[in-house]
């Protein structure tokens, strides 16, 4: 457990240290960034088993393999992707300027924004603290990280390991609850990265706006699955179930509801039950993750209450495990269709024409991702053209969130901004523009008093 919870005064003190260091020394040099990321990598490898144990305890039962894959390996992969590209990303880019500015020239010089604040959630407590930190360090920012108070053992490990590995003027960690988070968002950070619910994300954005602090908000939301007539149903079912049941559905990019042609609905249901039982032949054997709190279990039961449910497993499970269920065609105004589910429940609907699905998707807040199963056909293009989402994944679920070459983020209610890989570097960087004027320039001929030369130049520009 956390031995010492930070107080708002601790946040202010640590922020002041980071701010003074940036004012005195600037951001991290490229060599310092390399060293910091390598240190973080070594820490994760050395302490991987510690994180497995802490997260297992915080979740009251978390699959060891899921933790190693989704918390440790994915972060190490992100560091390995970043390190060889960092010098190129950080270099000044020359910009060629044409008529009428030639022979003047331009440059874009990426510079660290300054001091970054990072607020992480509880569902992937290590990954979602470290991934934005990789972006901040790669850009040369100094950073303050606040892990989730709902995973206290993991928060304590992050605090002790990071603070032992980094100087407090490079990375500091604060632990605690909503009062600590509120204190962080009230300070004049140069950028804040928040992962969590849309409700809290709106509060973070409002607090940050008072200091004109830019924000990156990763907010999740309701990500639909659309199964086309052309889909391979067995393949689709396995991908949907794998994406839905990893971390027992406590994933921001988990499939949130499914649309399938009416004539294929029963067959898809059979395939999904078959897939669930193939992946988890012994659901209580350690591979299937628990729901993190009794309150979250109560919420899952409340979401399912009053609906027609179809179990995916043949056996019941005891808390803190929650058996996955399909929810057959809940009403549009039901709670389960108005809120992000964040658990192992999955509404399923039949449909006739693709425009019916598009209308239903557009009636809900913008999704973090739309999952499409089938060919890249006319129906797919209609969905791509007529809906909004952070991304589209074709014939796969969840995996796209771990691809470092692809920017990750939402739109509208599902988020603001992007990170992962180069997108993370860009978010935590300021692209400073430098304009270099030459001794001789055409623009110098455009100053008053205007005459024939100016007239000729204007005729050329307006031609």
C-alpha cells in the first residue's frame, strides 16, 4: 500500500522544483532523453514481477500474462520504437520558401513544451502512466506523474521506482486522490495528459483552461463493432471476444456493442460463445481477470438488470470475477447504451441496411474506435465517410492501440489530441518556427512608397 499519500502542498512543491529546473537548465538534451528512456526500460524489466504482484493484488485477481503483455511488454516496445528515431524527430527541419519569399528560408525546431503533468487511470495503471511519460521524456519535458489512487500498491511501486531512478527535477511522482489531482490541474503546467472518463476529462480541461494549459485527453467511450455480410464470422467472433474479455472488459478500446445482419445474428452468437469457452476453458484458473472493486461489480449488475442476457461461459463465477454476458438488443435510452460499459457485458443488435447502423452510431457520442469486420466494400466506405471516431480497425480489435507507428487518440467526447510514438513526441513538443530573411529579397521591394515594381509584383501574385 502507499505509505505516504501526497498532499496538495507536495504537488505544489514538486512542481516548483520541476519549473525551476526547466527555467534554469531548459528541457532535456537528446542524450539525456536517450538515457532517461533507457533507465525506464531497465526499471520495467527489473521490476516486472513486482508489478505483476502489485497489479494482481490491486485487481483482486489479474492475469499474470495480461499484465506482462499489456502493462510491461507494450511499454518496453514503445521505448524500443522511440529510441532509434529520437534524434531524427528532434532535429530542425528546413523549409523551402517559394516566390515571393525566396531566397529567405524557414526552419521548424521541435522544443520541449516545458513541465508536463500526467494523470493516469486504474484499468492499466502502469501502462497508462508510462506511455505518456515516454512521450514527455522523448520531447525533452520534465514531468510529474500521478498514478491512480484506485490501484494503491501499483501507485506506491511507481512512486518508489521512478523516484529512485530519476532526479526529482526530471520526473517526480505524486500519489493520492481527487484532491491531489485537482491540485495538479490547477497549476500552470505547460501541458497536461489525462486518461479517464469523459466526465472527469471535462473537469480537467476546464481547470487547465484557467492557465491556458493545453491538454491531451484520452477518454474512451462507446466503440461499436459492425459486422458486414462479407465477414468471416468465426474470425470476427474470436477477435471480438478477445478484445472484449482482455482485462475483463476494463479497457477503453474494448468493443462496447455489436451490430450484425439479422440473418447472421444467431450464428455470430454461437461463434462468440465458442470463442469465449476456447479462450477461457477454466475462467477461474487465473487467465480471466477480476473486476477491480465491489462498486464496479455492482455497476455491471445494474447495467445488465432488466435486459435479456446470454451467458458466454457455461459456468457461474464468484466475485470478484464477473461472468461475461451478451445483452440482447437493449433499448437506445437504456443505461447500458448511454454509458461506457467498462466490463464484460456486450450488447448485440441485428440490422438490415448499413444506414440504420450509421444512424445509431451517430446518435451516440463519438467513439474512440469503430471496429469493422468484413471486406473494404461500399458499406465500409459509407461507415468511414458518414461517422466520426478516433480510428477504424478492420478485422481486428484492440491491437491497433499497441501499434506505436499509429497515432492513438479520440475525437469529441472520446478525447482530444494524440500520443504513442511520433504522435506522443509531437504532443509534448512545441514546433518553434524560425524565419531567416536574406540580404536581398523581393518582399523588400513591396514597401512604400509603392511604384511600378510593386505593381508588377502584385500582377504576378494575383495572376
